[in-house]
């Protein structure tokens, strides 16, 4: 009896898991996820384009982060309608991050590699979901507030905790590991596993591969700079040393040949944004 009951529980659990994965592939979930890729891409295109203008010495150039990119949109004549679309897209991409992390519709599994990928998806869900707050504030014509995930603010809070220096250091290592993951994907082309390559033409697949490799490599550079300065903050117990996306790009511009370096990375971020927009069509939303 106990064995039969155990089997029934396992069978029920397996069926429930399958039903949840099917729910994760509902048309409205997939539609929101695809809109989310477009919005993510737009944010990176804005960040990269503004930094590229700065590198080229063109007026209006600056370094910014996703929250700053939302502020840029809000200040345009067409900003409010686009912000509404972006709020929906941010919610969709955040939801898709949680779906991938918890329901695993792509079949990542529960081995070390699979759990690491799903943990990254969870972090993505949190970070993009947090961007909804400043976007809504901007829709209400209120100040956007501090940048979401501002490393200086995070470092200050962590320093106030027991073992705060170690926590800040761990946060820095997280960014460095994330950078390595970006570079690994760019080198191995493993990101292509998530695209519907079977339905892509040869030229389309080649374009996807090139855009993805360049974009991921550029994003990895920014992640690495953020991680490095977070470690510097931990080593000196000085939260001011921590840098966010905008600060990392500014630091690049201050290095030898900084304008060239910033220009290359900024162009890479624009390319990553284009890749993300194209993922709305290319991305695989379930097992191949």
C-alpha cells in the first residue's frame, strides 16, 4: 500500500509538473516574453547609442544604465505611449525569467549547469521586474528615483550588515562570474541552442550567431568592470568605489585609448540590443 501510494504521489507530481510546463507555453505567456525581448533590446540600443555618441564626441552623448534609458524615453515626444508598452514588456520579460527558472520549459534540468542557468533566469526576472517601478514613476511624471540595482546603494546596505565586506566581495564575484558566462557563451556559441535554428535559413542563422557573439562579448566587458570595482569597494570598505552600468562605461572611457574602447563596447551593446529584438522571433520557447 505504501509503495502504491508513493507511486501515486510521484505520478501526480509528474503530471502537475507537465501541466505547469504546458501553462508556461500558453500563447499569452509567449507573447509577453517576445515583447520582453524587444523591450530589453531597446534598452540596450539606447544605452549603447548614447555611449557611442559620447565616444565619438557627438552632442547628447552620455553613459547611462537601464533606468537612465527609461528616463531618456520618457523625455521624448512619444515617450509616454512607448513607456506603457515598455512596462508591459518588462513585466513580460520578468515573468519569462521566473517561468524559465521555476518551471523549466526549456528542459535545463537539475544538474549543476542547469541549476546555474535557471538561477541566472531568476536573477533576470528580479532585475527586469524591478525596472517596472521607475518606469511607472516616469509615467506618473515623477522622478525616476535611484537607478535600479545601483551598486553603490547595494554596497552601502551590505556594509551595514555583519560580514558586509565579504558580502560586497561576493557580489563583485557574482558580476565577474556573470562576465565569464557571457564570454563563454560568445566563444562557444551555446546561445544558439536557445534559438529556433531548425526554422532559420542559413543566412539568418549566420546573422544571429554574429550578432549574439559580439553582443554577449560586449556585455561581458561591462559586467567585468562592474565586478572589478565592486571588489575594489570590498577591499577598501568604500561603497563609493562601486560602479553600475553607467559608471562602468565611464571608467572605460577614462582608460588609455578610452574613446576607442568605449566606442567598441558601446557598438557591441547596440548590437546586443538588435540581437535581443531579433530574439523575439528567433527565441525557442520550449524543447526543440
